[in-house]
């Protein structure tokens, strides 16, 4: 396997609102403009053999935006699922939504469930859309799930280790992201995958999400290819490990 290629890429798709506002358009126009960029990222992952892609589409905190923007976004998610799933399926993409799905409308919940069911057997790319997702929500839901198993007597508390806890998180079963990308200029995590990003390489760009193109995606991959991932070891140990 090519170690210079990430196995899992996680992206905060930020800057849609500013993209629109700079053109004198409603923020919603920027969100809509972001959809083809999602398609491009999926295609690039498929073409390059990157096995997993996780996209932050709507955070736990985004519910506090003006009601009209929230409702426009939810409509966009419903429509995008309806429009994109056949092609995703044809390309072997397995889709999953991570986040507090009970907060979503019944209509969106059923679209999500249907898309997940329809694509469940696919293996070319695992695509996670984080919707109503927060890293803290994720840690709490995992803790609650494990606590219920302990209370039921099916899980000894002493057997909860990092692997068991990680498996209870929304991305349980997937490798941690190797590469994190945030567009839109902010240098922060904004409550994305708090646990899973522990050793992820972080790449930030000022490019706004609707302007993020293949060249920008390639720049992120080139950054990743140049990293020396030490995981706490010394560089000399790493050299030893490589030749061992
Ligand atoms: C990211 O773009 C999309 C969502 C958070 C839903 P923004 O809407 O945050 O765009 P800016 O940051 O205001 O430009
Ligand atoms: C992060 O973007 C969430 C998503 C892209 C879905 P925000 O625009 O909500 O983040 P902040 O508010 O700038 O931290
Ligand atoms: Mg933003």
C-alpha cells in the first residue's frame, strides 16, 4: 500500500456563506455551490483508491443559525441525497450519516436510512456525511452506550479500553483520518472528530469550499505525502522501524 496516500480523509467544508456574500448572493447559493465540490472529492478518492472520506456538512452548533438558513440546508440535504445516491451506488460508494439523526426531520431521517440501506454492500469508498454532528456529542453517545452495556451486565467496566471506546464512536470500524482538511480560512476544529483526530495531519486553506478544486485537493495530498508521522517516537526510531 502507498504510505504517502491517506487511507481516510476528513474535511470541514467551510466558507459557503462568504463565497455567496462576496457575490451579493444569499448564503444559500453558496451552500448549493458546494455540492459539485463534494462530487469532485468523491471522484478523486475513488480514482486514487482512498478508502474513506468523512465530510462535515452540519454541526451540532449550526442548529443555532437563523431558522431560514437551517431549513434551506435541510432541504438541500434531502434533495442532494435523492439526486446523488444512484450515481454513488453505481460507483460502489457506501454512504453513512454520522451525527444525532433524531434531530433531523422524519423525511430526512428516512432518506438517510434508505440511502444507507441501498449502498450498504458497496466497498469502493466509505463516505460519511456528518450531519447534526459534534465531536462532544459523539464522545457522550459512546459513553452512554457503553454505560448501558455495563448496567445491563454485558460489559465489564474494566474491559473498556481505547479500542472498545473507539468502536462505540460514530466512526467505529473505520481507521482514524490520516488527513484533515479545512477550507474557508479558520484554523480550528469546530467540534469535528475530537477523538479520531488525535494523530491526524492537519491542513488548512483559505480557499472557500465552493472554490475548492482538484488542484487544491492535490495540494492537500502533497502536504500529506511530505509529513513524517512519528506518533511520539523519535525520528531515529522511525528510521529503525522503516528498515526493520
Ligand atoms: C459551511 O459554510 C457550511 C455549513 C456550516 C453548513 P458556512 O455556512 O459556515 O460559510 P461561512 O463560514 O459563513 O462563509
Ligand atoms: C464548521 O463550520 C461546521 C461545518 C462546516 C459543517 P462553522 O462555520 O460552523 O464553524 P465556526 O462557527 O466558524 O467555528
Ligand atoms: Mg463557516
